[in-house]
């Protein structure tokens, strides 16, 4: 597979049942980094399209908001917080 773009997916879902369904569905293809924020990597365009199609069937476009941001080579990204060894860190990703 070619280098798939890395992306951040985030959402604001108004209904608790839809929120839970979309969260479970999103965890199938993305890494949860906060409650409604996910990191996507290693997904081909067709895999991403299929995953988003399934989510859009649950989403209510009149009430909910879903956004995806591509992380490019020009993106400045910092990670801060505890790493797996419980050491506080701030470093470029």
C-alpha cells in the first residue's frame, strides 16, 4: 500500500445513542486520542470511504458535526502529556 495520509477525525454528536454508535464504529479504524477525537493512519482511500459511509448512515447532519483534517508534512504537531512510562513529555510527532 502507498503511504496513506494521516488524519485527525473529530465529532460533536448531539444524541447519546448516536454518539456511542459512532464512537464504536470509529474505533474500528482509528485510534481514540480523546473522547471524540481520533487519529487515522494506514487507511487506503477506499477503506476510509467505506468507514465514513457507515458513519454517515448514523450521523444526523442537521444536529451533528463531523470533521476530518489531513496532517501534511507541513503540519506542526506537538504531543504533550504522559507517555507509556508515565513521564511528562512535549515533543514533535
